[in-house]
């Protein structure tokens, strides 16, 4: 039943079969979101706890809505206003949450590997909602779902990931997921924002954004994460925008029907221009909707549900 994996800790070690099952299950979940009454009793009596040690808008709200649309009870815990502020360890916080009967624990944490640590300590399912620079698997899954929705399949696709690769857990999860599905992945960034391990991940690496964008089917633009940079890795933001920002001219280098994606939040005028972000090829708002559908699918499958074509 459900998935082969008991937790969703990342896409590095998940099977292709599980990825495809999640994407397939998200389809009927998206249909629920489009209804006037967005509620089904599928997870009635289940408890989903979100534990966020970092600020979040899209991911946190998306998980909350996903659980509520499936009629699960949702309890949110943040670092502010909880025993975490008193020095309680992550492990003790997780054990407390599990002891209260949570079926799923959704964790966002600044330390890489935090979700994997909890998976060995608690009996409930653990979903990684972002851990340090490691992975953000649900973001990558919603990106995959968005691509499949528009392109039909992954066969023969070329995807360019542009921006702050070094600090991006979104980039890492996308790379693992896309390469497993046979997609050609290109990454482009200044040399100071390219991690050394990229050469081992099966991607094509560029320092000239124009070369990376030539003839691609999808462009995924990443936010410049200044808050994670311990030292200045760029001369100026203006120079970055001039050399690496995705504008109308650079978008034109991709295929005519290329998708323009961004995980949000956007730094308009830095990594992406407003004209491109709001243009016809952008599917950024759709990604947000798909994020709820993917997280609904995960909550359903990780609590033992089988893949379904329709949910009444």
C-alpha cells in the first residue's frame, strides 16, 4: 500500500516508481482544489503536525491546506512561542509531537539531515519540508508535476536551472528528480555559486547563462539567497542581474513553448524581470496550486493510501 518509502526525506534515494506514483496521485488531488467545496473525508481522524524552525509562507500554508482539504487535523509548531525557545532539542520536540499521536510530522530545519534524524526516532511518517542546503523534495515534486502537466512526458526534455545553485536545496532535489526521469539538466551560475559536487550529479554546468538556455524546454529560475551567504560571493546585485538575470531576451533563447518557473519568493529585477515573471510562459502561480496537490498526494500515500484516479 502507499509508497515503497515510509518517509519523504529527499529525492536522492526515492525510487522512480514512487515519484511517478506521487505525480499520478496528485492529479485527482488537484481536481479537489478546483471544486467549489474543497473538502473530502479521506484523512478524517488523522493528525498532521508541521514543525518549522525557519520562516515559510508557501510551504507551510500549502501543507496546512493540503491536510485540511483531506479532512485531517493540523497542528502547527514554530520555533517562536514554543519550548524550542527554552532550549528543547529537536529530538525531544519530535518525540513529544509523536507521543501526542501525530500520524505525519512535517519538518523544516536549517540543519541538513534533520529530517533523516527524526525518521529514526519517531513512529510516524516524516516529510522533509526543507533541511539546510540539503533538499526540498516537495518543491521538486511540484516542479515535476508542473512540467508533466504541460509537456505530457519527460522524454527528451532539457531543463535549465539558473541562479544560486550553491545555497539551493530546491536545485539539489530537482537535479535528483529530473535526472532519474531521464531529463537533460543544465545549471548556470557564477563560478562562486556552483558547488563542486555538481560534476558527480550528471548535469551540464555553465557559467554563461545564454549557453545554458539555448533550446531548453523549461527554465527554472532560483532566488539569490543572500541570507545564506556567509561572505560576499558577488560584486554587486546589479552585476548579477545584468549577467544572469532572466529577461525577455534570454527567455527567447529557449524553445518557443518553454516553461518559465520559479519556486518563490522572487527577487524581481535581480534573478528575473517583472516582464518575464508575469509573462505568458510563466507558470509560477500554477506551481503554487500544484504544491498543494502534491502535498495532498503525499499525506494520502504516506498514511497508507493507494494510488487513485478519482476521489469522491
